[in-house]
C-alpha cells in the first residue's frame, strides 16, 4: 500500500515522473508542473505515490466524467476507501456511485435549484454592494480576509439557514475536507489538527433543529419529511453543503480579484460592460481552477488513449492543467473575459459536476458586478501570497487598493 491505495505497476509507454504534485512549492505556483505534465503525455506515473496523473484536456475530462469505469466510491483522494477507513464517514453524494448517488444528488439539486438560487440573488447583490462600499471606504485592504472570506461566510450560511455562524470554523472545515483529498502530508496533518474544535461544531449545525425553517437545509430536511431520504441522510447532505460551499467560493473570489488587479485592461472591459461579470467569473474558474486536483479510482481494468489502466489505480485528474491546455484553449495562459470558456473543468464534468454551481455563480456575479459598478481601479498593494492545499488553489493574502470614482 502507498498512501492508502494499492501499489501499481507502470503501464507500458507511460513516463515515470518523480515530481511531488503535493509539494507546497508546486501547489503555490503550479504552472510549470501543469505544463510539464501535459508535455509528458496523456498520463504519467507518479513514483512518489504509485498513481497515474493526467493533465491534458481530453483525458482529464474522460476519466473525470466516466463514473462507471472511474468510480468515486473508493474516494476522490489518494486513499482507496475499499482498503482503508476514511477520516470521516464518506460523503453520501461526492463519495458514492449510482444508483445511490442518483437519489441523494436529486435531493441536493432540488435544494440548490435555479429557482431557489434566483430567489437569493437580490440579497446577494445587496450584500455585495454593501461590502464593496465598505472596502472603497478603506481604500487599501487585505482582499482574502476582508472580501474573499467575508462575503461567502456572510451570505452562504444564511442561504443554508444556519442559526449560528462561525466564520473561522467554516473556513477551517473547508481547509480540512479539501486537504483530506491528498496524501498524508504536513498540509493535511496541520489541517486535521483543527478537527477536535471544528468537526463537532459542523456536525451540530447539520441537525434539523439548528436550521431555520427556510433555506437550502430546510429543503433537504423536507425530503426527509417526505420519506425520500432519512433524517440522518438529510444531515449528511447539509454536511456536504458546509464541506463544499465555503473554501471553493473563498478561493474563486480571491482569485478573481487577483486576475482583475493583474490585468487592468480586462478590468476596463468589465467596467465598460458590467454584464461581463458572469464571464469574468467563468474565466477566473478556467484560469485559476479553484479545485486543482481530484482523483478517481479505476474499478475495472481499462484503457484510455491507448494506456492500460489496471483496476485499483488511482488517477489524479489535474483540472488545473486541463483548464490551461493550449491544444484545447487558444492562448490558454491569457486571462480573457471575452473568451466564454464553455467546457472548462473547474466545476468538474459528468454526474458529479459541482451541484452548487448556481450558488457559486450567483455569489461571483454579485461581487464582480458590484465591483464593476463602483470601483474605478484595482491595484495590488503588496505581494500576493498563495495558500497551498492538497486540492484547493487559493490565495492566502492579497493586499489591494480600490479607488472610487
Ligand atoms: C470537498 C468536497 C467537495 C464536494 C462535496 C463534498 C466535499 C461533500 O462532502 O459532499
């Protein structure tokens, strides 16, 4: 066993590479690793982890979306749940396959439906306008803490219907679940050390009586009342919202600000037409891939692009590399809000594609529209610092200056 999964042989024709994709230095600045991964071939064998990795668009999409051959029920990190006990009871939507997945996915999809999210848009816009006004007042501020973390941890717990909010615990739980999707390295162990403080609080907030009568949580519990799922399953689906809904949106908002601050020409285009906010958000997803890597596990002996993949093989699907693949994206390394990057893999693909994407887009559009309408210029006020995480690509610090009209 290596990192909780079966040791595999190097498939014929696959280059062996000794890079550690989970080295904090690589995680903080992954573009050379992404480029080399794509250049080496459709797959590489990572000797550090005895796993395959792919970063070209076609293969990454194929492996990531084929749930029959490449299952999620054996874990979407390096650990194979059929061989090792996971750190928490597995997610009943992320870490399962059909037919069970179909049932839980339907419930969570209903809770986060376009209609449910549409009803929140005005609240999201108001919150964004107010926050951007406050930041304009400050002028120079720390955009990760004061914008990227503040905004989602204000509007999202409210949308879920949490009676109690604890920004720090929500952010720390996100850090834990996303670092868990990786090897047992120092990053993972540091994140896990917060478990005793954070996990009981999170589990408590998932209970029916801790949720308001309106919100995503209430809709999920309504499915339990209707007999579609059990109360326990409802609690687990609320846990999924709290697992996946915070660190992802924190990451993308910080990265969007970074993209606009470092590409003033693109910010000018956004200002000239604030309706481009949704495309600026989408291009930020493609360009920065807030979830950089998730794994799948081959559940059968199979073949992709002529490469034999044995049952039990862990495949790192490097979404961040696929989203910058120059053979799929013209001028892939350019942040271009005019691009309309349909088909990017930042929200995954196939049956496990991000179920919260309507919520994420509503948050992103609200914030970017408020910025486009109110802010005259965005400038970096210091060096951006990245925050290495085993599956999230996010900034730790981003000092910026907003100037108003
Ligand atoms: C880290 C993550 C992503 C998506 C879903 C979940 C967790 C979950 O707990 O369902």
